[in-house]
């Protein structure tokens, strides 16, 4: 491995000694966990995770954690097969919806400007969510004692949130199933135009995060929590990775006041996808939306207390429920930010 000198073993966790020029960056290394057997772990400096590294073989099972284009491939072969149809369908939809670009300007402008002008209203929502997180949620991490936080960007997509967090001086790690260069983790190479060192990227599923327990200050579900097939399992694994007092944040997942409205949305969406793309976009049994009842259930099961942050998305967005009632249509989705702190 580049810049890695010798391996030692202590307490079942292997760690590496590094050269003098990297010593300043060695503080608070990230301990990785084998995503297959979930037993053996290895600790590496944060900044080395974003650089070319050799493969790491788990001595307890046959899984090999390796990189491809500097992306850590932490998805076991059987799970890769499980998600294959979903990834093919998802990538086809995202391509048709112009979710990416061939040049860096598109990615470097996110979330404040959509240079394709195809999804500007969605990016305007992402921008308001991002500003709220930066102004109201990040300053409260570590009780305001530290300006630098180690953050899991869960469902990172092209890595725009990790990029923005890195420019603020935080230590993000981007996690997503997609690794393509258009709308997946591979697109994050465009951020090297302005970042001296690219943040670490992991192709992994959110239910089996390849990290040891208790390391992160915050885990942000970046418009991704509703893709979970089991909210309990997905939330539990994020909480596992947080230090005591760490914050879990669910952002930009659709929410409804009642279950019936969410189910109506699903029927409409599947019919629309069938007509446009020839499939119903149900390769995964995703939960798709949140309700108050679902959040209360998660709160009770995981000993949390949610704080709801009603972000102002503009007058047109605020008027949508009124217009829907007058038009006798189903309730439209709402976007809110939900946060909770892991108890010490």
C-alpha cells in the first residue's frame, strides 16, 4: 500500500503505521469492518482511504476489500447479485432524467444550481435542506466543541453533499450502491478540480455498513432513507456506527400524514414508470415513505427522540396541500428533516 509501512495486530484489530508526512492526518483513524462476516476489522487513517490502496483480505472469511477507481468495493458478491436489477433500472431512470453530466461544472454547482435545467425544482429543495443542515444541525454536533466532524453520507449518489462537507472542513465518507461515473460515486472525481484530497467512497448497502462501531459524529441519510427495505435494520446499522451522543439525520425522504396517501403515491408512481420505462420500479421492496406512525415506531424500538425540522421550501411548495385538497387529489408528499441523538 502507498504510504503504509508495517502492519500490527492488537485486540483483533489490525492497524498500520504510516510515514512521518502523514502523521498529522492519523488522528482518529477509521476502523473498517468486513462487510461479509462482519467480524474482522482494520484501522486506516482517514485521508489514506481516499487514496489508491492495496486490497485488504479478511482472515476470517474469503472476502477481499479492494478498490476500483479509488472506490472501496464493500458489497459481497451475493449482495451485488441481489441489487443487480435495481441498479440497472435505477441507472436507466437517472440517465433518462438527466441526473448527471460529462463535465465538472454540473457537479461543482450542486445543490445550488442544476445546469441541465431538467430537475431544478428538486435541486432547489436539496439546496434549502443543505443550508438548514449547515446552519442548524452541524453546529450542534459534539455539543459545539469541535469544528470538524466525521460524517457518514448515506446514499451519497454523486457525492455532492460529501463535497460540500469537505469544503467546510469536515471528514465525510460517501456510501452508495451506485459506483458509475454519471450519477454514482464515480462522478465524485469531478470534485478533484477544487479539493486537494478526495473524500473516501464506499460502494456498500446501508444495512451492512463496512465500519466498526461508535466512530462517527453524524450519519446523514441523504434523500435515501426511503429506499430501505427495512427501516429498523437500516436505522440500527447507522446508529451502531455513531459514537455515544452522535446524531442521525434523515433528510429529503417523502412523508405523509397517513398511510393511505403513501400507498396511493406508490400506485401512481408504478403506473407512471411502467408507461415511461417499461418497468414499475419495484426491484426492491423499499419502504418508500415516512409517516408519523412509522417514525414513532422507530423512536420506540431504538430508544430515540426525534426532532422534526420543518424547512421552508418556498410559498409554492407550502401551498401544495391546499391546492391538492381543492382539486380533490391525494395529499402530496412533504419533506422534513428528522434528527435524533444516540444516548450516551
